[in-house]
C-alpha cells in the first residue's frame, strides 16, 4: 500500500520538497529515515553526492526507498508527514503511515547513538556548533581546516550541524563519545551563544521585520496570469529555471539553487556587494526574484538577512522627488510604525544583515553612470544617484544588492562593480513539462499540449523561454486547433494570444465576417499607440491621463492586455502591459498598421546606430538629448515583431484593415534595412592575418538581424543576405544563443555557399537547440558546442544528421552533460564517416565503458587526427581500450587523456601507440596516476619514435627526483 502511494504521488512528492528551493526539507527527511533505520549510512551518502540539484537528489531518494520495499516506503511517508508544513500536505495522501511508531533497540555504541538521535542532535547543536567544534579540535579529533569547512557562511546552522555529524561518523567512536559528552553538559534552557550569531534584535527591529514579511507575503503570494483577472498562487505555479554562473566563473555549467545566487559560490570580486541575475526578456527573472522574496518572508530562505528591501525599477522611474536613503527605503518598501530613526541606525550599523533587491535594471530610464558620487545616507539626492551609488558601493557599503536585468542592458561601467553574475536561462525540457502540468489541472489537457509541443520542435524551442511557455499553456485551445506546424515564430505565438483574448471577450453572434483583426482594429491601435509612446520614453507604467490621451477606453482595458499596476501606491489608477514583450508587440502592430508610419520610421527601427542610442523618433521631431537610453533591447524585440507581421504569411490577416500596397511597401523597406544591416556587419570583418583563417566574431546585432529574417520565414531573403558572406569561421560565443536563436541561425546559414566552422561555445543551446541547428549542418565543416547543457539525446540527433553531411568533419563538446550513452552514437559516426578529423569530449562523464564503446569506432577510423577526452573517468581500462584501437593509426596527431585516473597500466598501453605511430605529435597525460614504471614505458617508446614532439606528464605520482631524472633523460617529456 505505502509503496503504491509513493509511486503514484512521485511528482507531487518531488514538488513538495523542491518548491521552496532550499534543501532543508530533504535533509530533515533524511535525518528521520536514518534515525528510524529505513536508510543505512551508505544510502544516505549516495543521496547526498555534492553537485547534484535538489530535484535530482529528491528523485534518487524516492527511487532508493521504493526499491527497499513496503517498510521503507511507509517510513518515508511518515517523514514527509512530519516535515512538510500543513499547506503543502493538502493534496498528498500518507495512508496509515503518518503515525508510524519506531521501536529501536538500545544503541550499542556512541556512533549509533548519534545516528539514532540525529534529528534531535540537529536541533540541540544548532546554536552551539562552535562550542562542539572547539572541544573536538582541542582533543585532536578535528583539524583547523575541517572546522573552517564546517563553519563556512554558505551553510545554514542546521547544515553546519549535519556536516559535523557526518564528519564525526567518519572519525569513529572516540569522536562520537566526546560529542555526546559535550551535549550532556549543555543546559537545555540556556544554550551558549554562537560567536557568529546575529546581534540581538531590538523590539522595534522585530516588529518592523514582521511588518516587512507580511507586506512581502501579501504582495508576492499571487502571480498574475495573462487573463488579467485570474490568479495563480506562486507556490502552485513556480517552476525552477536553469541558473548558471556567468562568464568568468570557474564552473559556468554548475547548476545553482536559489540561495547560491546570493551565496559565495562563483564570487569573482570579493570587494563588491552587487549580484547580477541576467537573462533575456521573458526568461523568468522577476518571477525568480518574487520566489526568493516570498521564501525570505516565510523564513524558508536567506536566513542570514534580518531585513530585505525589494525595489521595482519601474516604480523608481515614477519618483521625481529628491530623497534620502532613509526615505527611499521606507517610502518605496515598507513604512515603520514607529522608531524610524532607531531602525535606520540599526541598518547603518549592521549592513551585512540587510539585502536590497532591484528588479528590472533594463527598465530604468537612465543608463548606469559612476560619474556622480554620493556617500551620505541622510542627504537627499535624485533616485538615480542613490540607485547607482548603492550598486557601486559608494553608499551603504556592505549591504548585499541583488539586481535583475537583461544581459545586453548592463553596461561595462557597471560590470566592474559586480560581485558575480548569474545567468537565468529559462526552462529545461523537464521544466517545460513541469510547468505545463502545473498550469493545467486536467492531466489529459496537459498531455495533449506537451504532445503538440514535442511534435513541433520550433515551438518547443520557444517554450524554453517561460513567457512563451506561459502563453502556449494559456492558449492551449488555439494551439491544439492551429495544427502541429503552423506555429514557428514568436510573431505566430503572439498573434495566437491576441486571437485568444479577443475571442474570449466576444460572443460568437457578434463576430463579423471581415475577420478578428478588423473587428478589434480600434483596440489594437489605441493600445499600440500607448505601447509605442511608452517605449520611446522608457515608460512601462501609465497614468489614467496617458491612457486616455491615446484613446484607450474601459472596453479596451477590459480585453486583458493592460492591467492595473501594483507597483504604484498613488491614489489614482496606473496601468501596465502584462509583460514588456506584449508592449513591444502592440508597438509593432501600430507601426505595421498605422497609415502615417513612413519610411523614416522603419529605417530608424532597423538602423543599428539608432538602436545603440535607443532612439526611434516616430512621434518626436528629433532625437532626444542626454545620455543613451536603455531601450535598444526593447526596440530590437519590436523590430523583430515588425519583421514577422510584414511577412508574406501574415499579410492575409492584416489585409482586413490595411491596403496591400502599404503592406508591400513596408515589407520591402524591412527587407532593405535588414539586408543593409547584415552587409554592414560583413564589411566590418577584418582581413585575416597571414596563415590564419578568415573569421567573423558576430556582434549581438548579427543575432538580432538573423532573428528578424527568421520571423519573415522567407528563404529568398535569407539566401540573398548571406550570398556575399565569405568566412571560414563564424564565432558566436557568449551570445545567449538558445533554441530560438538556433532556429534562426539555421534558417539563414543553411544558404551559405561555402562550408564554415560554427562556434557556439558557452551558450544555452541544449538538446532542442542542437536539433534546430541540423538544417545548416551540411554547411558546417566544424561545430563547437562547449558549455551548452547538451546530453546524450542531443548527440544522437546530431550524429544521425552528421553522417549524411560530407563536409562535417570536426566537433567539440567540452563541458556538457554527456555520459557513456553518447559513445555508441559517436562510434557509429567514426565508423561511417571516413573523413572525420576531430572529436573533443573533455570534461564530461565518460567512463571506461564509454571509452571501450568509442574504441569500436576508432578502430575503423583511418582519418581521425585529434581526440580529446580531458577530465573524464576512463581510467586504465579505458586508456587500454583506446590505445588498442589507435595502435596502428596513421592519422592521429594529438590526443589528450588529462585528468582521467590513468595509471601505469594505461601508460604502458599508450606507449605502443607512440612506438607504432608516424603521425602523433602530442600526447597529454597530465593530472593522472602514472608512476615511475609508466614513465619508463613511455621513454622506451620515444626511443623508437621521432615524430612525437611532447608528452605532458605534470601532476602524476612522481617524486621531484624522478621528475628531474626523466627530464634529463628525455627532453620531450614535460613535467
């Protein structure tokens, strides 16, 4: 019975533990299962492997417990019942397990006592970890480095206790007895203070904290949907996105949880206080921040911060007064009922206990500047001056700041003040599945929507961006009615949501035969004019006067695209569009359908120099003065929509209210200026240095113009644009390339006349993006996909297409999520393609079994010159298999098995490759386990080989004397 409950409620149990983004719930359940004997110590260690996501560890726990049978499942359900808050248990069934009794034998040792009473130990030691560490250190059971590791501030007090208990288990009976004796001496009523404990809160601080938590909980409990009236609880709908460290981090592929964002993980500048969370429009930055704020208010996360002040850059835009920092905090976040001066002094005295969050830096009217210094917290200044000085640390140094923004809107002048950057890359494929199922209470509808998405990979690629996934889920009836192949572009998706809103606000009897765009033309134009004026002025919140001046009526507002703003505390009403991308779409509709929009309008929209300045100038006589605006990203989105709306495929829809001649004229102008922008980009390509390939490092405008062409869905335009592109290498690293951008790139690049090396390192391509790139694989002689979250599934699709492409000869897949499962496909590639030259698979999860599978393909390959497997786990057995396959190769030039656990047995096998090869030049074996015997085999092989120039052996098991000996004996060995 219990096992069936666990199996049937698997998804709900995972969600219940992971929805908070903190591992406390999972760790508490593990404590209980260990103490009850449902898990043994080895089980606990297998679940707690470092580096795995919270969801992954939860699923592994469920699998493990289910495999153990009814007893373990019953205790698991009892643990869930005990740990989960009541609100999260409403939809779960625990059978008869919630009151399970656990009768245990008296423990026979101190270590067993710690294990059996582990939950109680966590509670007892939470406030005296330092004291326990001091005792264990003084008696020689712990080293100073072990104590420091436990005390790292990245861990909560409960996590510090668990790390201590884990370490004591390994130290043995003596350490366990000392810890138990320490616990017996602790008075249960008065616990000794932790030397790192936060200062005692005064009554006025506690009262304000309660009010602040209440205010944040009320403000962020619900997430507004696209209906403008219906609401989802954030707990019910929130789905984790992919969080990774930005450029410059030591491990950019490391998956982060919510608390890691403001933790020490990935810190680049220890002197800075500002953390940037960046991502493209619609990737879920505001929702992520909303979730983090809500968890803090519930005391479920960010325990190190007593006070948290959330700011909206949209709201800051409306503030015209000069304010002091004190007024900014209390007026824009939460006003204290009393003791304002004492409270503000507490903030000044304890900045490390305070967190400021700023949502939407890209929507702030003014571009960041560090010209004007302001250091006094009591002196009034413009909001922009306060804001910028907070970010750079001149004001309130020590307060942690968390800022969200679109990546392209962050200027270099701000980046030097960043502690670190975290990239929010939207949903994974599993995230899309999770979100759609949460959005639809009917599992049948959710399954049909997901089935429709999987049958249309272009649309599935769009849904990796949460805002598109939300639209598709909301408009599921239209999605299922459009057919599997109709929706390809973002313009298609937004036209679908327009269709959805208008059809749900009008009865069938009132619909005319002229079409839905004609029926709602006035509403479209009123909202479009408002949207465009807002983009020009960096306005995202509109007063009633601004709304009325654009002709927007109550009926127009009732359509649901414009909602009442919650960010403004004024007495009169203010409005905003559902999402900034919706505002861009209505602005694009206005430009497309407005008869007064002239040639200059289109030209300014697509000229890159105007984009850089953020000036559209459609409703203003001249370009604005002053510093450059931050509107370029929004204008790029708008121009992308204009390209799609003026495409041939949508002209039939727009003909309902716009003459064909006007549409044709504007369409030709779009083609003209997009083509001109591309040609200007190509002209900027520098001439190659002698001996090097001609390459182009694409700028962000290249990706944007490519997306415009994709929105047109006109192959002729794409072919003409790249007709004059003559490069051998196209570099698009760190360009936020996701599945949508991959679709656009493939649509354009497939028309190249000559093969090109396509470098897409450090993006967010993923498996869906790989599939979207396949149409242009025939013009790629090399494909570089390092750091892109690609799994074995993506490689299977890539190989299936790659074996059919004669020009495809090189691939680099360093630092992805590949396992032994991909090697059978790569082996098939090597067997089938007789001209394949380079295979680089470094820093993945390939073991000896994968190496043996890969060797089957290598044995048949007579062309492979470069083989890279750095940072895998092939060991001696894998090295022997690879060496056996390459022993007679007359093509291999370079090979790397760095950091693979290769010992002397593997070195002996590789020595045969050296001995027989006439082409091998470099062999990299650093950071392995090779001893003197292994090096002797390599030296003997080198005596019979003159082609090898170097063998790298740094970081192996050799003494300094042995290194010196071999360096003198064979100069081609590098230590």
